[in-house]
C-alpha cells in the first residue's frame, strides 16, 4: 500500500466513516457453496451512503498482469491526503468476456470491501471468477481436519490477500511494525502460519482485524 506523506486527516475521516457505515446484507446466493454474499452494488451502496460529509472519495483502477485481471482501489481526502492499495488480482477460468467480466466484478467488490472494511468476503463466492478444484477449494495443498473429523477447507489466496491488507492498514493507523501486527494477530487466533490456516481461521482473523481497525479509527475520531 502506498500513501501520502501525511494521513492524519484521512485517518480521522476514516474513523468518521466507520462510525457511520452500515454493513450490507448478504442477499446474493452462491448455489455452489450454498451460502450468501454481498454484491458489488451492495458494497458500493454501503460505502457511498457512509462517505457523505467525510471529505472522502474513492476510485478503482482496472489493471492486468499476463492472464490475471485486477483492480487497484484508491481513497482520497479533501485535504489532499490519499491511500493507494495494491491491486487485487483474479485469474479468470476462461479467456472469454463472461469469465473476464465475472473476474473483474469480483476483484472490484473484494478490493473495495477490503479498503473500507466492509464484511462481504467471508463466504467464498469467487469460485466462478478464479481457478478452483472440483470441490471448490483452492489448490494450495493444505488439508486440515476440523473438530468433527472432517477435512477443513484451506485458506484461500483471496483471504490471504485481505488479511495482509488489514495488517498493513492497522500498522499504518498505529505506526506499528507490520510484522509484529501479523505475529500478534495470528497468535491471538492460534495460527502458526498464515499459509497453513483453514478458511474458518482466516475468517476469524479478518473479523478480529476489522474490529481492531474500527476501534482505533473511532479512538482517533474522539
């Protein structure tokens, strides 16, 4: 993540935003995983409603890297301060307009939600936009056993990307070392290595970091 030399006014505005934002309802169905998720329109509506009178604006830039499609989200403040998040990439399952459109939509939703702390990405609805195995799990070779003796779903690359972004955001807010932030958060959730975590553990880390970021932003706004 890149940022302007000063982000004090922007951080305060983000605190105001977080105090106003209402998490959107997960009203879109993913029949493959029998779960619900928030649409891109739902994320945009939630952000745009809470951003009023904060001095904040946002912009998303489509990018590509070989066969990957991505989106970079930028947040600006009326003071001139800014944040530029690293692109989030998705690999389409096919090289056709429909698959590429699905990948771009997912990248937009995920990147915007991550930048503003919108909880829309706990359920993995991105299987249609990115490469998965037949059972929908990412092919990272990580198979863990849950408490019921069943094979737990491994952490996905999307979850890893969001967790790292949240670590960076918290480190920026608190002026802390991002490695220390990572170590504390993983230890707090009984995770020895992020790459070996389960999807459920990753969801817990995401929620934990979003809560911590909201708390710090609210404190800075008092």
